[in-house]
């Protein structure tokens, strides 16, 4: 090879020549043929951990040729962890499930009764738990035992003499129980209802004529009236001058309504309010 180069100052006149001389040798043709072994992958019906392990063993070493930080590197079986044996759980498996080529649903001898029993038991337990939880929520909104005990009051009528008014506490309010005399009963029954501010007959306010049961709260501003006082011999509210008769009806003063009659009943010689 002969190369002729000029100075850089005469770059346009640079000329290079290359002479190739043949040696007369010819490439040797190979008469041998490369024997290649054809690998035939057996057909596998189902893919399980066992069949995957057999595939990896049959294919031989794994070659990783593409990836992050990989440049035609050869990964042997040991580095790819392909020599790890698949765990064998035959010692804890039932005899019906030891064959890896048979699916569980295809095994007609599967004890389905146990699965049904387990599902039914779980369903019953869940339903009972839900029922208890809902009941606890509902009961939390109901009144407590102390409140229910105060909802009703029982009064022995033998302890109240005739002509007396006794005060009890019921649901945080004063309760007036009046044992009326025959004179009071006759007087209240003769009152002209049309002249009353809150028209109401005496017979509509009592279940037994001799017993008057009212809540001792003035209907004006919620004060507590005084028994056996006032112009009509019933109740008198000193706060603003409201007068009630022996039937608890408003007869004079600013109160707009009669004294409230609570729900009550008589059982023998016992009065139950509430």
C-alpha cells in the first residue's frame, strides 16, 4: 500500500492511492454440516406448578439477551433459580387431590358436603352477628331502665284522706292528686261550661268523681299553683294571679287553658299514672 499526502496548505491537491495485491489464495469451503438438534416441546394439557417446572427443565439453561444492564449475557440455570424443587404437599393433601393433572372440579369424589356445610355455617354466623349488631343500635335509641321506671307511677289511694291534695313527682313535673268532697263534686258539676275560657265539663276531666288527677303546672308561664287556694277553692298561681276551680279549670287570670289531665287508670285501690 502506498499513500502520498501533501501539506495542509495545498489541501485541494491532496491525492491518495491504494494498491491491492491479490495473494491468489481462495477461501476453503467447509464440507462438514453443523448438526442441529431439534427440540420438540411436548404438549401439556394444563398449566400447573408441576408442568411449569418440567418445561423449565426441558428447555435447559435460560439466556437473557435483552433488558436493563444486560448485553448478551448468559444466565445459567443456577442463577435463574430454575434448580429449585417445587414443594411437595402430598403429605397433607387428600388422596383425591394428589394427581396434579386432574382439576379439583373434575374430581367427582370431592367431598362437597363439607364445603356446603362450611358455607352454611358461615352464613348463619354472619346473619346472627348482623342481627345482634342491629338490635344493639335500635336499643341504644330506646329509653333506659331508669327512664322507663319513671314513666309510670303507682299511688295508693288509702293514704290520701278526703278533702286533701297530695303532690307527687312524675316525669320531672308535680302531680296533684285531690280527694274531693261531695260538696266540691256537686259544685263543679253545676258550673255552666259556656262561661268558661276553656270549656270542659267536670265529668270529662275525671274518671271517678271523688278523685281529680292533674299536672300541677300553670298553663300561663309554667309556675306551680297552690292547692286549696284562690277565689274558687281549687288552685291559685301567685306568679300572675291565675285561679282554678276544684276541677282544675281556669276561671280567672291570664292562664289560657285548664290544668292538664294525664293518662291514668284505677286498679282496685291503686292509681296508675302514665
